[in-house]
């Protein structure tokens, strides 16, 4: 493989599987009476975490968060004033006898795995957690592995992480620490080019992170289905059947349902995206994120009634016990904003206004809710009321281009051309590519007899409109050409489909779908070497390095009998599909 774009640098890798721990083992010297405990025999040491805050009330509140299930490390990182906060409060392995008396009394009263009540020491309040023996040994080996990894000593990293793994497997509950360990091993083996060793660790990591041991198999079938998204023939139907079977017979986490559904939707496999989201809704009836995704999917699929019903169900859903009240209010505000937008689309303006007002009850400073309510007033022929809401939005965010644009538009409708031009100019200053703002500015200026300035703004508007239309037409044409060529695989000799995809690449040389589809047709014709060359061009020409490229390359090298190359690309595929799922969760149809 001549293109190493897919290789992550060391910093990226560390951020992937070391989100909870830093590489420095920190020990507070002021807590020690004698030499550093790191020199003591391991059997005499205990692992400790620490949180230090200023008041007893804050310490008591943090202890309640930990007792309710929040991670001690995350609480320490967010709230502790001690230098160990960056390490999640981890102090290292220490002998209790080496600690000062106040802290020693806390530690000796704790059993492995226990957390102390808040204790006043020197005008501050301490919460101490004693690690279990398994976790203490895991921390030591895991940190040694990360230190070796950072130094590019991947063989040493592998040995330390293998030593850490049995301890990680004993930690309860099973959590991100085992995921980090597995991912670290997979990466250390990959960077040694030991792909046969890396693959099972990647697969085990994917199963743990995304909710079940069968996740890797489901993702394989998911990728096979996506690869054929343009081809509605027997191969596609077979891939869809296998994917549905895998989903039906597997235990999956709710996040992977949402992520796969989002990717399927973007691939225009709308029915499959909806079916997956509906299945998730049945399996996770109380999940806010699953039902929000389903509602958004209905909305984007032009099924407003279904979307409205699902959002209204969300609005009535009881908040989970562990959610932060501020986050709950924000979520509910967003739900009512969605309800308002759908009612607006359906011309139910009174219901829309009511929904936006409900959203503002939860988040009075919400710019989006203010703008939505103002838009409803504008639709109702109440530009002055709309303008009041838009100005309130600007009070909440003085740099909001959408708010300034609406102020400009409302003033234009009211015949206040000077105010409209001033607000539109603010939009253009914040977002030079805002097409409608240039048009409003041009219109206001012409009404103010500023013909020359108006002409310049109108010319910018026309240029931006032409560019937008050209990009829309190009995207549409790429889809049409690919679908026409894919249809030829059924209607005519397959060689004609090859010719059409070649022409599509000549017309759109940076179109990833054209290359992918050409390679798939070549593969189905048994031209596996040609398929490899086609897929490889996506990498060498920096057109795409997505998971479908590596997945297809792994399949083709397997057909050619090159097991090592197949394993190499399969490992990259497992890495990239994980990244794609994470990105899909972050975007979630936005």
C-alpha cells in the first residue's frame, strides 16, 4: 500500500484509547513522610485516587455523584483542585505508612474498592478511593504500556498491555478500561505489522464498545450491504437479508443502532435506516437518544406526522435518574423546538408558537427557540412581533448571523430599509457566503437609492447562487450517472456497466462512488486484480480512505490469495469502521 493516510499519528492514537489516563504517575510529596512509595515492594503498596475541594458541601455533592455511578476519575478531572486531577485523581502505588497521619487514617480505614466520606484536612476536604488489587496492578502495567507506546517501543508496549489485560478482565463493572487495553493491544500489534495478532483484539474491542460479541459480524454484513447500495440486484438482496438476520440474532448496544441507521440514511438506503431505527426503538423503549434519532429520521424522510408523534412522545418521556437537570432542560427544549418546526411546516402556526414558547420555558436564552418563534410570527403576518423575538435572540448572542439575517428580513418587510441594510451588512461581515443576506442588502440599498452599492451586492448574490446551483447539479449528476451505470449491470452485459463507470470517473475524477462501484463490478466479473487497482486509486489519489475502501480491498486480496494483504486491509477496515460509527453518532443526521 503506497498511501499511509490512514495511519494515525501517536497523539491521535493516545487520544483514542487513553481518554481517561495520562502517562504521568503523580504522587503528592506533601502527603509523604519519607521516600517515594514507588520504591517500596509492590505487595506492601495500595493504589489511591484523590479528590480535593474547598467546601464540605461540594465534597458531599461529588460523593453522591460517585455513589450514583459516575466515574471517580471523571469527577476528579472536572472538580478536584489537586494536581492529580489531570490523572483522574490517581496518586500511584503508595504504602499507607509513608503517608502523613491524617491521610493515613483515611486510607487504613478503607477496604479495596471503597471510597471515603469527605474528610477535612488543612482547610480542604478530601475524598479518597482505594483501588482493588486488580485495578492497581492494571494501572501500573497499563501506564507502562502507554509510556512504551509513546516512545514507539511497540513490542514493549505489547508486553505491558498483555500483562495488564488479565487484570482489566477482572475489573467490575466491565468498562472503558478493558476497551482501552484491547484497543491499545490492537494498535501496538498493527504498528508492528502483526495483523493476524491485531485483528482479534480489534474485533473484541468493537464488540465490547458497541454492545455485544456479535457486533463485528454485524458490521461486516453492514459493510457488505453499503458496498452494494447502488446495485438493486440479487447480490444486494442477499446482502440485505444477511444483514437483517445478523441484526435480529445479535445483542447490540443502542449507540450502534443509531450510528448504523445514520450511515444507511446518508447512503440513501432509507427503508433500511428506518427499519433499524424502529427496531432500536422497540429494544430501547426508554432511550432518549434512540427515539430522538427515530424522530429526526422520520422528519428527514418527509414523514412529518410520524416525526411529530415521536417527538411528542419524547416530550412526555421521564428523565433518567442519572441525567444532569441542566442537560434534561436542554434536551426538552430541543424536542419542543423540533415540534414547533414541524407544525410550522404543516402550517399549524398556533401549535408551532405554543411549542416554541414551551421550549423557551426550559431554556429562556435559547437563540434557536427565539428565532423559531419569530419565524412563526412572520408566517402569521406579525413582522413586528417577529422582530421583537429576533432582537431578543441577538441579546442572547450578539454574533448570531441567523439572528441578524432575520432582523434584516423583518425590517425589510416593514419598510425600514436603513435598519435592514445595517443588519444585513452584519450578516455578510459574519458570513460572507450568506446568499440571502446579500439579496436583502441589495434590495434595501436599492430602496435607499444606493444603486451602485446595490448592484455590487446583487452581483455577489447571483455569483453565490450560481455556485450553489452548480454544486447541487454536480452532486445530483454524480448520483444519476452512478445509478444509470449500476442499472446496466442488470439490463445489459456487465462490460457496459464497466464502460459507464469509467466514463463517470472521467467526468467526475474525484467521485468516490464511481471508483467504488467500478471496483465492485470488476470484482463481480472476476477481475480481482483490476478491482484492487481501482480501489487503491481512492487511496493514492486521496479521494477517500473510508472503511468501505479498506473493506473492499480486504475482500479482493482474499480472492487473489494474498492473505497478508487481506489481513492488513481488514485491520484498517476495523479501525475505520469504528471511527465512522463515532462520527455518525456525533453528526446524527445533522
